[in-house]
C-alpha cells in the first residue's frame, strides 16, 4: 500500500486516501472531512481506521455538481 492509495478499483484505478482525494477534488482536506461528517461529500469506504475514496465516486460527485449558470438551483 502506498502513501497515496489503498486498494485498486474494479476499473484498475487506485483507491485514494483523504489527502489524495481532497487534492483530486480541488478542496481542502478539512473540507472533505466536514463533508464526510455531514454526509454531503462523495461516497467513501472505511477500511479499519483508514478512509478511502474510489476515483469513480469522486468523479460522480463532481459531475452531480456541474452547473451551467449561477442562477441554477443547487
């Protein structure tokens, strides 16, 4: 296991730990932790004491937040 990843997804991509996922999403690690606590962030996996993110889940979370206008409802 590397410092950046955990396991490997079904599509062959490496799972990401919190720091790598936050960097991937373009948000602070503390913001990601708050979103995890509030249930508003991407799906995650708890493996023992380690939190892992599947890049596919991060992509889906980002895609769900895509907007074309600032006047669109969130």
